[in-house]
């Protein structure tokens, strides 16, 4: 009887044990482990990477700015006075080329002096002496006229030269690079050279006129001496 009770009790308690055995254990809580040293290292790496990127951006900006500066330095001057200066020089040259009577030619001047300005032969007649005097007078008057024309041309070009000077100075002050400043300076030097050439041409024309007048006076004295000698010679004859 005791054995039967123990068996019954065993059978009754078996489901409970089986149920306990089949019941899954409660889920275990999962926790993330935080590593401060690893986090600090990651932050430092990210900061260094960002700094590297910023340095590269700054370098590219500096290079771009340098290229822009080089482009400005190599930019040509937008203003050119060459045509105006060349035109003034050409006008002065044309005025000199219109020289009357005696041109600016060495061979022609030598020939004219041999025929009209050197000492006359005592055997020359009055008609020859008169023709010589007329030729010299014509050359002297033409020389003064030519000098006046050159003067008028030079003075007439002063207005244009002043305008070019103001334009070049303005372009020089507004130059954005070394090349533009150098080109403006070169054009200013060209303007000075043009003005100097005008002064040389003016001095040449004035000197030519004065030389012709002086030569005319000297030749006139020689002609007068020849006339006087012929007159005295004819007066001594019986």
C-alpha cells in the first residue's frame, strides 16, 4: 500500500517536472560595452581627417588665387597709342619731304652750292649773276616757308599728343598687372620719342632756312665783289 502511494505520487508529480523541464528559461538581458579610449581615438582620427581636408581646400584656393594673379599680370594693355604716334611721325615726315628748292639731299645741295653759292668766275656776265641771285633768293624764301610749315605741323600735333599722354597715364594708373604697367610705360616712352623726333625735324627745318639765308648773304657778297672787280677793271680801260 505504501508502495502504491509512492507510485501515484510519483506519477502525479511527473507532469510538473516535465512542464518545468519544457519551460524555456527567461531571456538574459544584453548590454553594450562602452570603451572610452576607443571612442576618443575615433574622434581624434575624424578631427585629423577633417583638418587635412581643410588644408587641401585652402591650398587649392591659394593656387587658384595665384593663377588669377598670374593671368592679370600677363594681361595686355587694352589701350594702344601706336597708330596715333605713327600718324604724327608720318605727317612730320611728309612735311619734310615737301621741302622746296633745296631738298634734304646731300648730292642736290652740293650741286646747288657749286652753281649758285660758290665764288663766281670773273668772266660771268650780269645775266648769270642775276640768275644766281634769283636762285639763292628763291631757295632762302622756300626754306623759311618750309620751316613755318613744319612748325605748324608740330604745333598742330600737340593737341593729339596731349590726348595720348592723358590716355596713357590713365591706362598706366589703372594697370592690373606688371605687363600692362610695362606696356603703358613703353608707350609713354614712344610718345616722348615721337615728340623728340618732331623737335629734331623742327630744328632741322629752321637750321636749313637759316643756313640758306647765311649762304645767300655770303654768295651775294662774292657776287658784289665780282661786279666791283669787273667794274674797276672796265673803268681802268681806256
